[in-house]
């Protein structure tokens, strides 16, 4: 259980910086604060001494890279954030958001470029490979205690373990527990209109896509640029082990090659059938289409994302477009008893780049963001009275007179790595579908068995690179139905074997056995 803590006193030089961090509390109290202020602000001793301390903190610009979909009002919000940061730590943030569709290409290039910057979002899809490549700066206990005392005191041993590689800390993990609640957002009004069964199994979902293809000529049933391996894994109780081609089988408690799972060929055959039926673009492998935008604009019948993201768009679409939005989880698609959903502690956060020019101030910023309600709310919800408001009971609401679908700043994926359960302003039930889904999850879930497992890639670094290339070329094509499933699977197996997959799996299993 996380410990709530008061402000830890640090050396006099930095005492002014942490004034206002204070004890974590229900951040709904932020409703009573005014612009540029926080209820947690406290005098930091003698004013003259405080002024002298400010002079000793030279102004710096902290360059931060995030990944996701950038809300349109981000520049306006960043202006307010930087006004506040200049007061608090004499710094500003220069934030660049890499679109989620480019994260597999531009993000690795950034980290390999040697460009001088301070911080970057990192998550399970890239943390291990980049940590093993030396992309991040080690966060020593001394650094954390001195420049991020609130984070240090508030972070559990498990959370530190998530961000540890080869015995060293490289990531400040976000403090948010959640379900791995991925699935399809879809048009419930269309499903009902064409009398499609409730979307529970693969056959149900196929019937829904078929109905759109045959009747809604202005729509592509599922306009996407990728069919995620997560669809297959979640429906077969598999947990990805760092790379898409290796998974942890919850039934055997062993690692497996995903493409050797008994259900993989049938899955590939179904994806081929859907591809040939035109349920997504023939150019899916090169497409840069944004699935969310296509769904919101009525050009796609599906948006594949977690239920929490669906909740941010469903009420607005219902209100403004008259659509009813449903959600079909990946878990249980094979029929029978619903597969268990995975409960995770969000393996994602912020790392300092290996050549970070301002490590101390970067940690001070991260510490302030995780302990100051005003700053936290700016990053996650925007400007109070413009992008959100807080009602008399402490719930976060859309400001009066503002159309919910036109709010220019939302709690988006781009700030995912900065989230903290203790700092959130609660919302009333926005979407009953999510509430109902979580009630089901609470009765049938398992704790992520790999949450603190960080694969050391060095023993098989060459083979992993070769396997990744083979999977990207041949495995993704199978997932998207672009190649014949039987022939394509044989080619994939041959290419993966040539790349050294057996050595990779053996090493992964060795490390799993040691970890467990």
C-alpha cells in the first residue's frame, strides 16, 4: 500500500522548490484554488532566504518527449504549466508529443539519435530494449531522495521493481492500478439496427462487420492500421513477454511461441477471411490512418482501444451525434467461460535520457507534478473553467456552456506516464458501459504475473533483433490477413527459426524460472 507523506525536508538550497508539494490528498480540493495557486502551498521559512534560494536556481528549459494523441489546446495548457513551473522551480517544459501511430518508428530513432533532451515517456513496449541499450540515465537512491522526495516516499517496492533493469532504476513508474481492459468500441445503434447478436464471440463480431460492409456504404467496417497481437493473446489467456512473438501461457505457466499456439492458425484464417471481405483497407500494412478519428467521424464502425479511452469519447458521441456506443472486450472471444482479465500496475512512466542535461531539475519537476494538485490537474485535465470544472461535491465535470465533444483538452494517452491514482479528481459515472464492464472484471481477474519481470536482452540481443525483423515482415502480415494463412505460417516459422527463436525462447524461459 502506498504511503501518504508530508513534504520531506531537503537541503536548504532546494527548500523553496518543494514549498507547495505537501501531503497527498483528495485532489478534488483543487476546486477551491485559484489560477497559479495550490491549496498545498505553505510558507518556506524566511522570505529573504527564499528569495536568495530562487536566485541560485538558474532558469532551464526541460525537453520532454511523450507519445500519444495531442489535444488541440495543448499549447494553451502548456503556457499555464510553464508560468507555474517558473514560479516553483524556475523552469519550463518544452513538450513534444510523438503520434501513437509513429511510436514504433520515430520513437526508437529519437532514443538512438543522441539528441540532447531531458525526459521521455517509456512503457512495456520499449522500456527493456532501450534500457539494455543504455538509452536511460540511472536513477540512484540518493538522487531520488534528494530531488524527488515525495515520489521516493510514495513509491512501493513493487513499483520500483517495475522500473528496474539489471539491478538499477531507470524509470519512475506511474502510480495507477488498472485492468488491461482492451477491446472494441463499436456502434451499438448499428448493431441493433441490423439485428446483429450481442458481440461476445468471434462470430458475433464478424456478423457486425459484415452488416456494415453490406449496408453502410460510406463506412469501412474497421478502419485501422494494425491488427494487434493483443486481440489474440487476451482471448487465449496469454501475456506478452516483452516481444509480440513470445507469450506467457497462464494455463501452463510457461513461455510459448505465439504462432505455435493451437488457436493461432484459426485466428490467422479468420483474419484472412476478414481482409478478403474488405472489412479493413487493402493497404493496412502501409496505412497511417488514425482509428479513433475515423470512428469519431463516422467512417469506421470500430475503434480498438481500452474501455477507459472509450469512456472519454462515448458520452460526447451519444450526445452530439445520437449514436449509442458499445464495448466488446477481447477476453472471452473464443466462447464458453469468459477469459480472466489482467489487473496491472501500469508498466509505464518517465525515464531520464542518458545524456539528460538537467537531471536534478527534471526530478524536481516530476516530483512536483506528482504532489501538487494544481500542476497535476493542468497536465491531465487542462485549465479549470475552460476544459473542466469541479462541482460542489468534488466531481470533475465539463464547464457550464461547453460542449463535451468540443473540449480542447482531455486526459489523453499523451500524459499517461504521469498519472497517479492519489491525485485524480473523481468523475461521476460518464458511461454505464464501463461501470458494468468493471463490475464483471472485479469478479474474474488475475494479477499480472510478469509485472516485475524485466527481461535482460543482452544474452540474445542479436537473435532478438533478427526475430523482431522476421515477425515484423511475416507475422504482422498474418495478423492482418494479407497473406495465405497456411503458407504464411510455414514461412513465418522458418524465418523465426533462422533468426534464432529457439535460443530466444530458451533464454526467456531461463529468466522466467529464475524470476518465479
